[in-house]
C-alpha cells in the first residue's frame, strides 16, 4: 500500500488559509476536490479510536482491517452524496449530584467523515475567528484565555466584569441561523450537504430516534467548529462591530460557550448586560441563570 503523504494535506490546507486571508469576503464554492486519499488517511490518523462504538457497533480494529478500501469508499460516498449520516447513540453517565449527563456517541466512520470536513473548514475559519475566542481551536488553550483576561484586567485597568455562559448551547444552535452564517463563507455543495446530514441525523435514545431543528451534531467532531462559527457571528463579531465602538474600554474573552466581558466603566457594563440576553435570544440562545453574574 502506498504510504500517505500528510505533507500534501498540510500544503493544501495552507493554500486554503492563504486564499481565505487574501479574500476575507470570498464565498468558497469548490473545496471538496481537496479531499483525496491522503486527506482521508490524515482524517483517520486524527480520529480517536479508543472510544465507545456507535450505533453500528464497529470498532477501530475492525475498520482498520480493510482501512484503505474503507477510506476510499467513504471518500467516494462523501463526494457522490450517497453518504448516509447515522444517528448518534445516546449514552448516560451519572453525575455527582445524582443526575445523569447525556453523551452522544457517533460511529467511528462518521467521526472520520466529520474530521475530513473539519479539515476543510478549519483553515478558512481560523483566519476569520477573532482573537477573543479560545475554545476548541488549534494552538489556543484555556490557560491562554486566562492570560488574555489577566491582561485586560491588569494593563487596561478593567474592573467591572460580566461572567456568563450560554445554557445548553450545543443543543440549542438554530439550524437555519447556522446555515445563514455558513452561507457567508461556504457554498460548496458537497461540504454543505454533509453538514446538513449531520444536523438532521438525530439521536438514538433508548431505541427511539429523535430529531430536532436545533443543536450541533451530538458528540461529533464537527460540533466544536460549527458552534464556534455560530458564536463568532452571534457574540464575537457583535461585540467588536456593534458594542465596542459605543462603549469605553472593554474586552471579551470566550472559551466555547463560557465567556467574560470586562469593562473599565461600570455604566458601560450595565448597558451591555441589559441587551446581552436580547442579543442571544434573537438566535435562540439564553444565558445560564446560575452562572451569569456581574462583579468588580
């Protein structure tokens, strides 16, 4: 078997990123041609293989027995539109307070497919995402987010803080709004068709298939970047373009659906806090009441 060339994949991703930087308003209509044999092998190498199995029960060891044939078949189904996204298997784990935390478990092959699509999206959106966002982004950690916040509180003398998170954010992402945001950058039919299939795949919960018009793919590899795309437009860009020009010094630091907004002026913070809930509600999101708070 021919050895995969991962450097070819990195070169392609660099070219996509370069084009995205050079043309920030460009809508990409042809991207799926980048997905080839090397691309699929790279997606496989990046896929976690020790997790629980999905609805098909296929393990990594079983899939790997015919890896080359399986990856090429998957690639062809992605490009032809014949790929069928399986539902996510719902599993519950107990929490310390006695409640149960629901987990979504995709099939192994679906994780590989999602990784292949994320590898196309990431070079584009990493040029678009603002410095204020840190969660689920390459080379950016929670420690970096805390350092950014300390910089704002210290060097900029920001003393009034909104500390909040979004309630059940991954479950409440509105599909139509997400599609509108994706339209601003991605109109490749193959890529968009795959994303739509994951949005519609649903969850198999105790033998019952449940579908929803909201939510990112449960437990999916694509969920973090789709959520970041959504919150980039709903919160990050809004703060940069609509809020910051109207208030004094302020700083947003967001890690996934947790965020802090720091202000120098208490009145500015109160004005933003008064409209923040309305801004999120416009896109179907709400602040988590137990976490949302103001402080100095």
